[in-house]
């Protein structure tokens, strides 16, 4: 990797890649208040259980967004530049800054034999050469966001790896950093493969009564 100077991010090399250290930004806390917070925007995007049931649907849905492996691959140092650019961007900081303020992210320059890029826990990403492209960078970064959120907010519901919250954040990042055309591609993919990313619709009282009655009838009918 050639030497690169990245503002607001300290880069240290380690055996298999680099460690990025993101410094504090003045925007890091600005939307985390009770009335309008990133968490507020996400809290009704919970899933039904622990099982990562949307994973393969999400892979199908993003398929058209991802360039062919031999084509358009970025170099590893471009991946680092892109991550720094996104994470230090003001829009990103206003939404997710608190999750990245004065934190480190280890990014592995993986071998070509590894057949996927991945995120591990809150602070590690791994990119083999054929998986160095913007949609995959945003996908893996979304995993880091979702994982870090669980340390900032007390999750009362289930949020799975590729669940509603993941799908929503990923789509937001694609819209912001890949433009409206790609946003439309991913959104259509979600629709085609039935990937859920919207808020759950709150049940009204009348609604709930109907559901209860239906449930009661089912029990009676099954006896
Ligand atoms: Zn994933």
C-alpha cells in the first residue's frame, strides 16, 4: 500500500492490513436527543427473532448493484480512502458519529483465496481483492454500525444481521454515497425479493381487536 495522508483519520499498519483511528467530530452527538435521534428512526425496524432470515434475500436484492468481480475492483488503499471519506463525512457523522467518535476499525487486506468480504463484531472488516468495491464497502460498514448500535442503545427487540434495520441503513448509505440511480436499483431489488426495511406499522386498537378475534376463531376452528 502506498503512503496516503487522510485528514481526520490516523492510519497504522499491522501485519494483515491497517488500523484506522477516527477522531472526534463536532457533529458526533448532535442528533442523539430524545425527540429526533438516529435511534428513534430505527427502533421500529426490529425483526421477529434471532434467525438471520433475510440474508439470502438481501444478497439477491443487492446483486445488480455489485460490479462483476474482475471489473471495477478498487485497490485496497482506495477502500481505506473510501471508508475514511464516508465515516468523516458530515452527513454520516450527524447520524452515526457517536458510534465512530474516537474509535478504531481494523481493516484486513485479505488474500485472494478468501471468497467473501466480511465484518466481524464491532471493529473488524476484511476485504479480499475481488470484493473491493463501493457497494460491498457500504454493506460491511452497515454491519459495523448495527453492531456498534447495540453498545450505545439498549436493544429491547431483536435486530438480526441482515434484518430491517440493516436493510434500511444500507439503503440510506447507498442513496447518499452512490446516488439516486443506484438507490433505485437497490430499492427495486428489495421490492422484488421482499426484503423488509420499513418501519413496522403500529397496530391501532380496532386493528388489534380484529386480529384478536381472528386468532380466537382460529383456535376454535382448530379444535
Ligand atoms: Zn452482510
